[in-house]
């Protein structure tokens, strides 16, 4: 039985191939990939496809975020695996709030180590941890009341 971890690994392989050949049509890419990697689990396949579609749709925003969080590293300098692991994980952190950040980060670290090397795990962890902290601060700032009193009610 396939797992969400499998879906993330499949998404990495697909996003990796799209990174190297951006002219591919997504439906064709999915058909080709799942013909070579069959699964009976429609839910996990759908999760994989949603990750890829999300990364493709939000790639500009995600790449800008990577540029902010990865100090002294341009996207071009990053290894292809690392860059695409970060894209998928940042998509989840930024656009899929129902997935716990710790799960996203741990999966990304493990996948980076598996498909690249142990140094990649540390690299990915550093960038994603910084992203998580900043995204949490942004969300916390949006949740605070705008009366300037930090949520305190005025006594009448």
C-alpha cells in the first residue's frame, strides 16, 4: 500500500523531471510516470498530483521564498534534488496548512538524504526551519486583533 511518503517521493521525481524539461504537459507526465510506477491507491496518487500541480502553479512564489530563506544560495547553485525537495516542502508549508509543519520538514529531510546525500538533509532542514518560523510569525500576526491592545478588551 502506498503512503504519503511515497507520494512525496513520486512528486519529487516528477518535479525534478519538469525542472529539467519544462515543456512537458502535466497530464502526459502523470500518465507516463504512473504507467512506469503503478499504484492502486487513488488517494495517494491524487496527493502526489496535487503536490506537483501546486508546485507548478505557485513556482514563482515558491522560488522567491527559497531565495529569501536560503541566504547566500541562488537556485542555480543548489543541487537539482535539493531545489525540488525545497519547492515541494515550501508548497506544503505555504499553501497546505492542514499538514503539520514538522511532518513536512521531516519528510523533506529524509527524502533529500535518500535522493541526494546527508549534507542535503542539513541544508534542507536549515532553510525549511527558517521558513517555518517566518511563516508562523506571519500567520500569528494575521490572527491578532487590530485594536492595538493585544487582544485585551476595553473595560467600560
